[in-house]
C-alpha cells in the first residue's frame, strides 16, 4: 500500500510543473514540505 506521505510528495512535484507559475509553485513547495513532515512524523 502506498503511504499518504508519498502521495502528498508526488502531488507537490506535479504542482511544480503546473503552468500557473506563482500559485502552483508556492503550493507545490508547501505540499512537498507537508509530505516530508508527514514522512518524518509517521516513520518510526
């Protein structure tokens, strides 16, 4: 089963390539940071 943190990281990477630069880039970075935070908090 794929972990939620992996899906969040992938969503953030996809948002980086969406052709709406200011909004998508900021959201992409925020989503990637959230994915990394989830990964760190849930992997024990």
